[in-house]
């Protein structure tokens, strides 16, 4: 496309884009600054943190903060638990949401629209309202300190179903007709046609599910007592005391907990942007 | 508020179910296991684990297992939703203001029952040593956690508010660095002399950093000798109304407002510790903060900490009142089998031994629960390194023992605190005058109290 344009035209385009990029850079800096300071402060000594003005560069990085964060609490174990829990929840949410969204988008059955709205209405129930009954159910099932207790309540998602249904609706109906003629059943059509065409939406949902599961605090705190079953967010809370203590170590723990998320988002970033806007026009 | 009503419904429902939830005591390696839910994170959590290890090594009948359950609100939420199930702990550490709620929940055994039992045993058996020497316990802590003459929970970690100040700034302003201000008027006079501006008129150092906190408001009232709630702070009968909206409360809010408006004080918002950091960084000359931060912050500063002094919390006008002891206590849960309760009691006796308390004081910076622990090693060494503790101790020991310093006992204390914070914020941003803000806060608080009382008496 570019080849067709003249050089003058390109310069003009660059010039007009400059303020936009400057603004974007500025916003990025504003958003990244707290993250940057988290990393800097995680490498400081405690008395450095207490002095003013603060240092914006770790002149003598204290890597021992990271060692403390890894060893003062069973961090590797917490990370593994978080990974397992987040992976199971992500897998569960993506598969149940895909199946439900498929039904709402492609199948015809009585009360489809009202059912879909009832489905959606569960999004209006705040999680805080259902957390105690859920906890009591888990207790009664004797699922305290188990992976199923940590994951099962989150295996289905109304939001994910909504997201995927909206995307599925953008797929041409003719595909379904063609598949019918080819003798594809619903499951085959979902697996071999719909899913390959919806990778961006599925990746978006997967990243969101993973982020949410990874950042959970109250639920894992409620359903676990054994240190062996706890997740990384509780670990960070445990590094922190009621009063000020080793803020630098807490920040080091925060950075450690943040890394898997960062990697995930960077890897999936391409899909994320597409997924969020896909289906935004039609829908 | 709904949460509370809901919680109480849960309590009632689960107490009915409690008998079927019984499943025998927990055991581990042939010992009875005592699960202790606590909210001591970080360094304090390590200190607690060491304390438990010490207890576990000292005998072979019980094994205490501390389990961190997040902050006090998280821990309480988890406890309330576990009522009637066998995942309840034998011991739980909860913050001071949960006293009324925990008593009303009937989920705990008053600590006094264990003390009485042991007293009776030692009276019956000649030569049997008395169980606990209550005379050596910090009397203000015993007073706080007693209701209707019975000790309800074991004081576990204690703290109080102090005035931190920069001695160098005092010297520079021609003030005696060993004589911190004790009344609001003195704080104002000192601040006027400590205030520094640049050529443009901008404040480069203000007098005092103030943190919006309902706790400091409560402490200032107590320092003035005023009750916080009716019926003797809720200790001679169920509190039905707050009393913080009296002349003393108005005095506090007015002073606070004038100090901030005139630039003599800086409002550091609701985040704890910001006030102290403001002094450490030289932006303020004085700050009101808890003693709980004293050890970790001052030790982190090393020799540089020597220029920071600690004095008593200033009172509105007469410095004759005292402070209310803050902190948390350990509760024994009634749902657990007797043997676990006994084990919990044995652990609490161990935890409050003077030598253990001296170590706890050094590890955490909390005041020792035992009076004799102050002068014991390693506490005595800590006071040489952090002499600021001496002032904190003096303020505590100088506090008279009465209904005011025993502290208020209110069921929905969390909501009451929220209304006080709202009043402070409204006054500081200029939305309301102190009198109006206090009246509104008191009305809110009284409504919360009325609803709570109705839900527990019906």
C-alpha cells in the first residue's frame, strides 16, 4: 500500500502523527511510572525508602530483597499453586464459554433470548454477595485446601460467554449452512470452523481469565489454611505487616508475582488488541 | 451494616448447627493441634512462628500451628463464615474494637473461665502454683479486654499513639528538644516557630503532620478525659449512643481544621505512616503516629534515628487524661473440643510469660503484655537502641485507670469509625463546620449502634 504514496505524502503523515505519538509516549510514561518505582524501590535498602527526596535509580541494587521474598515465604510453591489454579480456571472458562456461546449464537431453541439475558444477569450479582454461600458450599463438600475448592466456582463465566457469543454472531451464517450440507454436526462445526476463526476472541478471554484468576485474593484466602495450598497474592499479603515493615521486600515479591503476567500479556498482546475490537462494530 | 446483620444471622444459625459439626480434636504426630488464626504478616509473623515453636518445644501435649489469615477484617470474615463448621480455629487474633462483637457472637469462651478454673485448682491443692499472676499484666490491657468484670480475651499485641518530633528542627527553632508539646495550644505555638517558608511564601517545613484516623481522634478524646460512648463507654451497660460529639470532640476537630487551614499542619490523608515519613523526610517537624511503627522504622534509620524524639500524644487542653491501649487480643473459640481450648489457654499462658513478652517486644515493637518484661533482657537493650520507647512507656504508665482509658466498647465500631473519618474529611476540605460534621457523624454512629443492639437483643 505504501509504495503508491509519494515521499512528501509520507513526511506529512509522519508530521501529523508526531503529536499523537508524543501524547501516547506521555501516557505510557504516566502509566509505567508506578511500575518503574516498584522495581526501583524493590532494589533499595529500607532506610533509603524512608528518605526524601526518593531515589529514582537503584544505585546499589539490593538483590537480597528478592532472595528474602523468595525464601521468607514458600514463594515457588505459591507461584506453582497460582499457575495451576489460573491455568485450570482459564481452561474451564474458555471451554464452557465457547460451548455456551455456540449454543446462544448458532442453535435455535425455545426461549433462547430470555435465557441469554438470564445468563447475562448473573453478571449483575456482585461477587461479594455470593462469596459466603459459595464458601459454605465448598466447606460442606470438604473441599477446603484443595485445588477443586480453588477453581470449581470459577469454571463458568457469563462475561466470557457474552464476549464469545458476540464474536460468533459476526461469523457468516453461510458457514453454518455449508457445514450442515457437509454433514458437520454442531461439535464438529464448533471445533473445526468456529474456533479456528475465533482465535483472537478466545485468546482475549484466556488472558482476561488468567489475569483475574492470578490476582484473586479473598477467595483463596477463605478456602485455604495450609501454606502448601496458598497462592502468590496471599504470600505477598503475608510479607506485609499491619504496620510498616520491609516495604522493599514486599515490592520485590510484587515484582516476582507480576512477571508471569507480564510475559503472558506480552506474548498475547497481538491477539488482545484484535480481540477487544473484533466484534465491536457488528454485534 | 447489612454485613453485620447477616453475620449475626449466620452466628445464630450456625450455633444451632454447632452440635452436628463436632468432629473431635485435631491431632498431629500424637499431639493435639491448636490452630491459631492471626494477622501478623512479615517480621511479626516470623516472631509469632518462633513463639509457637518455643511453645511446641516446651511440652509434648500440644502443637500450635499459626495460620496467617490476611488482615483482621479478612480473618473475621472467614471466622464468621466458618461458624458451625469444623474448619474453625481454636484461637484467633482480632483487633481491639471487635470486643463487643466477639462477646455477642457467643463464639468464644471468656478467658476468665480458664483463670477461674486454675485459681480454684490451686486453692484446692496446697502448693499448686497460681496459674497466672494477673498483677504483673498490663492493667490497662486487662481493663480494655474485660467486660462485666470478666476478662474476655488475652491481650496479645499492644500499642499506643505518640508524638514523633525532629530534635534538630526544635533546636534550630530555639525550642527545648527534650520538651515536646503536650497540649493543642503548645503544638500550635511550637508549629508557628517551626514553620519555614521559602522566598515565594511556599511552606518548606510545616509544624506537624496529621493523619486522618478515627483512632487518633479517639485517643485525643481519652487524653482529655472524655468518654466516647454512653453507659460508661459501653462498659456499665450496652452503649446506646456515642458521646464523642461533646465539647471536647468539637475542640479536637476545630483545632485540627485551624492547624491545617493555616498551613501549620499538613494533612497526609488516611494512609498510615505517612505522617511519620513526613517527619523523617524533613517536611514536617512533628507527627502523630502509632508506637507500632517505632521499632522497625527507627532501627532501619540506624544512628540517624537519634535526632527523632517521641513524646506523649498532645491533649486538647489538660494533659491529665491517658491513652487507650490499642492492638489486638487472642480469643479462644467455644466450638472447638475442650482439649483444644485447654491447649490454646496453655499457649496463651506461655505467650504472656515475661521472658517471652520481652522477646516479643523486641521482635515486633509492640508493648509487652507483662509489666516485668519491660526491664528484662532483651527488652532493656532495645530501649538503649531505641530510647523513644521510654517516652512511649512513660505515657502508658502515666495513663490513669478509669472508664475513659479502658476504651469504648461498641458493637459496630467499624461503622462508627467510618462516620468519624467522614466528619474529619468534611471538616478538612471545608464542606462542613466541626459542630455540624460531628452532629452528623454522631447521628450516623447512633443509627448503626441502634441497629446492632436491636439485632443482638432480639
